[in-house]
C-alpha cells in the first residue's frame, strides 16, 4: 500500500523558509542605537519592512539604547535621517509618523546595572501601552567587547525569558565579529547560553540575507540539471571572490585586531563555501540546513603549518593612486601601527575532504582596495574529455563557468562555447545571463530586512549556529597559527591600491595551472 508523504507544511522537520510569515507584535531593543550600523542598516530595514506588503504590525516597537543622553525626539530624528537616506522603500511622511510613534530611546551606560532595571521597567510599560505581549528581540549592535556584559546584565535585570515555549518570546541577535578565535567564541557562546538558550540566539552574517546567496540553494536543489553535475567528476574547481574597492574607512582600530582573515574569511567566505558544497538537506528547517553546512566545515581539515605556507597568501594595501585620487596605505590609516603586519587581502586554497569534493580545490580571495566592489561564486567545469576541434584552430576552448553574482548586479551567468558564424570553425565564448534587476524589476530586499524578519518569525535557517561558528574559527585559527609560527614563509606582501592583490596571489593559483577570473 502506498503511504502518502506528509506535506512539507505538515511535517515540522521540513518546514522553514516558508511563505507564511506572520509577525507577532514585539519590541526590538537595539543596543548601540546611536551607531553607524543602526542608522545605515537596521532602522532603514525596519522602516522598509513596515512599508512592505504585508507590513509589520502597526504596534511594532523599537527601543534604542546607547550611552549619550538623547531624548526620544533626538533619536527619532536620527532614525528619520537614516531612513530618508538609506531605506529601500521611499520615505512616506504618513507611514513615518505611524512608525515613529513606536520609537523611543533609553540611555544606558553598558556597565550600569540600575540602568538595565530602568530599561526592563520601560519594556514592561511599553508591553502594556503597545500590546507587545512581552515579545522582545535584543539586538547587539555594539563594539563586541560589550556583548557578554550586556547579556549578563539583561539577564540579571529579569528582561529575558529563558524559554522557547513560553507565551512570549525573547530572542538575541548578535552582530559579527563573534569572538576573535575559537576559544573566545566558545567562551562567548557559553556566556550567552547562561541567559539565552541556543534556539533563542541569532548570530547574524548579513551575507546569508542576500538574495543571490539564498539562490545558491534554489539553483542547486530546485533545478534538475545542476545537482547531477555538482561533483568532482564535472567540476574542476570553485572560485569565491569578495572584493571591496574601499579601504578601512576610519575603522583602522577595529581592523588592527581583526584583519581580513577574521573579518571576512571566518564568516562570509566560509558561509558561501558551505552553501556551495553542502549536501541536499532533508528539508529547509533551520537545523537540517545548518547540520549540512556544519558537515562541510568538518570536512575541511585545519591546515598544518606547511599547508598554510603553501595554500594561503596574505597582503596589505600600500599607498598609491586610484584614478586621479591619491589614497593612503593601510599603515597610514588612523588607528593603524606604522609597521602593522595586518592582512587586508587573503587568498586561500581550501580542500573539502569528502566524497563529493575530493580533489576539487576551492580558491577564496578577498581584500580591500581591490579594483572594484564585487562578490561572486564561480563554478569552473572540467573541459570536455576529448577535443574534437583540435585540428580546426579552435582547440583552445574555454571551460564552462557558472557564476553567481552576489553584488552588485545580482544574477547568474553560464559561459559556454558557440560556433561563430562563417565558413571556418571559430569558437567563441558566450554568456547566458540572468539578472535579478531586469528579470524581476525593482530592488530586492536588503539583506538586513530579510534577516530581521526571519528573526521576528523565529526562523534561524539563515543565522549561524554555535557549532558552525566554532568550526569556522578552528579553520581560521589554524591559518593564523601558521602565519604566526612561520611569518617568513608567508610574509605580508604590499600591493598597489586598485590591483587584484599581491603578486604572490597570482603565482599561487598559477602553480596549479589555473588563473583567477577577470572580474
Ligand atoms: N557599521 C557597519 O556597517 C557594521 C557592519 C557589520 C557589523 N558591524 C558590527 O556592528 C557593531 C556596531 O558597529 P557600529 O559601526 O554601528 O559601531 P559604532 O558606530 O561605533 O556604534 C557603537 C554604539 O555603541 C554604543 N556604546 C559604545 N560604548 C558604550 C557604552 N559603554 N555604553 C553605552 N553605549 C555604548 C555607542 O553609543 P554612544 O554613541 O552613545 O557612545 C554607539 O551607539 C560592531 O560589532 C560591528 O563590528 C557593523
């Protein structure tokens, strides 16, 4: 007898990434509310969600928390300026008025216990005034050294319900960087877990909120043609590029402690790697997806010191010119030591030791002051096994490449050879291209919009789980250890601004008979 499969919706294991996204009224408490992230990303994203269809509930509430003695009015003005300048949805005075009614400010010095008690009383009062039922999302948009302190004091003030099954919810969103290495990430996890259960913690990596990043899953698992060839038999290698044209832009102090390896590779680059490499999950429930991503990280062996010398390159941008503009070198930036060894460019070759990917290198490169701002994942396929065209003057066939552009101009392109019209056999490489902008019109939602909404509805699929974060740090720690132990095997090489990084980055991939994509 045939047993009917339970539908996706009926089976909680297979739920997640679903259409039904009803937001319960809640308060979002933003720590670091007077900061850059809040003004440029968080408040504009919340406003755009309020302007979306369906909109956020009209009683959605925001409490900004920071040190300076602002009034509600001053904070609302700051928020309004941010919305006008940065929100995806156009500014609408009537909508703003409704939205702004739910915004208030609470001055808290992060080490002042009494202030947390005042904040908690304010939240209880707002619950009554605005009908938010005790539902709270705490967003840590502060310098990371405060994360633990804020959470402990919130817990002590009784602001958090440590449960996922109560009548109301408490959730915590934590910004990157999450720890400085594996040990500090584990310590932070343990500290946060004293106040919030793991299922209440949402570690944000905004890359996962980008449309094209989610589209990697749809492309792979929603189409019949790609997955069968998504293996070592057909794929030669994978290249992941996250390039920025800007320098550290006043964040030299932070960058001195982080460097590109910690700032970009530990999170965005490894997240992209896991999405490209993971096995199909049994469903899109958060833990099923994250289980598969963690397995990829566990299949990447931490590099030995010799492997670090062989498989990584680090660089730092020097002073120079971009077009007609003179730009400082990293060591001349504010807050940076004049002899700083910090990496602003990293290239790495990663081996995923499992059945699907054995022998298929993943080349990662990321850096600042590169020629353009561009992020993409490119799958380079193997050449045909036999060149029929070898005697036609067309035997230099280019390999097929499937590239997924994450920013800017989100889209997907497939490169393949075609015969150029004419009597002779000339083969030209052409692109079959899909662009989000021209296909769907309008701008896709900002990554933060997607992720904030996910947290409001309790969907943690696109947030990193505790074990994922720790596994990613283990890989990064091994590279950092190699650099520290044998600094001369892998010196920080200066590169000119506006170039694709140090010379060694080219040599490193050319040794394998491959080259970086020209982007
Ligand atoms: N900016 C971005 O684009 C971006 C992107 C990704 C991740 N992040 C992460 O997001 C976090 C915030 O970044 P940001 O650029 O917004 O930082 P920021 O502009 O320096 O803002 C820091 C915020 O923390 C508050 N603060 C600092 N010390 C405090 C204290 N002792 N007591 C009370 N409030 C205090 C500041 O309040 P006062 O102004 O009142 O002192 C301010 O609101 C960081 O972890 C960063 O790594 C930022």
